[in-house]
C-alpha cells in the first residue's frame, strides 16, 4: 500500500498496518527508513531480522528504535539519561543506552539505540503503535541511501507492505549517534544534531 503523508488519517492507517506485523518504509525527520514494530503482544517481534533480509545485510546489527516522546526512554533504559540528551529530543539524535532488566529480557540485548524523531507525524504513528518502531535507512546494505520516492519504490516495492510518500529527501543528513554505555557520553557518528 502507498499512502501520502499529507492524507488525513495517514498516521492511523500506517499504525494499523504496522501493528499487523508488516514492514513499511516511512519518512522521518531525516531520511526515509524501514519500519516495523519492535514488540508484538509484549514480545520481540523479530521484524528486525525481516528488515535485515530485505536490506541484504550480511551481519545482523541492532537497529535504531524510535520512541514517541523523550520520556518513553525511561520505560526501557537502565541508566540515567543526561539532561542535555533529553533536551535534544525530539530531534535527529540517537542515543545508545543500557537496557533495564525487563527490556534486556525481552530483546536479549544489554543495550539499545533509541531516537525520538523531530517529525510530529512519525511521533503520532509511534504513539498509536504504543511501542518502539525499528528504523534503518532505506537502501541495500553497503549501498548509498535512497533519497527519492522513485528509487525507493523501484528497489523495494515488492518487498514491503507500506510506503508513505513525503517527497524526495535529497542531501538529508542521518541522525547523530552517541553512546551512554559505561558512563559519560561518546560520539559514535556525527550527523544532523550537535551535542556538546
């Protein structure tokens, strides 16, 4: 299915499709990204592995998880979050944190990379899904990120269940990634956000 982001009820339709355990490519405040719910019925959905297969990823590395509000991080993190990080959200900043014991048991991982995106539409989708969404760039692994609707549909139209159109995203920067693991704040990737 293809939706226009500008259509009324597009967020509701997108959330409904994603909550059925399907894969979409959605616009964020940075690039277009693959999306799928992280949790289904309180358990890990496994859709990250499906996204990896579509992207032809040779190695399975954890995907970024989008959250609907900065406060949502406290549902999943098992450590303190600096105020300057929270103030950078919503926005193009991804933060790697240690999981709390519950989220570690659900995901099987000690840490997760979270982002609260600056785009109000995608935050509405997240709120309606009531759980994080996997997010990773729309491209074949190792190849350039696809920036135009035409290129994305040309590459992936038969492999995804939903594409939400929001115009081309040429020259958009990815999110900045920082890690809070082990205390302190370490820059992993410089992107659109600046953190002192």
